[in-house]
């Protein structure tokens, strides 16, 4: 089973595109509409580079992923790499009504957010949670 945030990814791609376009337009127009200040090529390159960096930051919204099978869950958040959690250490899978992301419960009531399953995705989030709970039930037959 695989999951990723749908609406948040669309927001990330759209925001990155808009920010990049704005900064590129400003970089091109900068020497001509300068209100008396002098802008050179270095200023244009720096403005475009800032646009690329800010656009890249918006792309972090597209990173969360969930891969689950009968052995383990593999989670990726907005930053960082993959985290693998074996099913035998998972105590529960929940999606409380006041929380934006689904989560898994580990021993000691520690929780780990599943950023790939978000309340914004509504029907997809429901489908993913049903499949995730079915996997949990299959790996914990005595509970």
C-alpha cells in the first residue's frame, strides 16, 4: 500500500510555480523599473536564485509518503529520510477527529505522525486508513 498527500502536493507545486515565476519576472524587470536605484546582473541572478530556493521550500509539501506492507511501515515526512517501523512495535493506528494527520501509536503511548495521510484529502484519507487498519489487523491477529 502506498499513500501521499494529494491536495497538499497540488498546493506545493502551485505555490512553488507562482513564487518562482514572480521572482523571475522581478529579476528580468529589475534594471528597467528601478525607481532610481541601480541593479546589475548580479542582483538579477541573486533575485532569481532566491526564487529558486523559495520555490524549492514549497516543494517540501510534496515529500510525505507512506509505504506499508505486511512486514513494516515506511514513512517519510516533510524533511529527512525514510523511517521504517515494524508492525510488531505498532500498538495502534488512529486518526483522531481534531488532528490534521493520521498517526501510529507506539509502546509507551508514543505517537508518530503519518504526514502522507491528511484530513485535507478526505475520501482518499478514509480509504488509506481503512487499508492501513486492515493491515494492522492482519499483523495483530490476537488483538
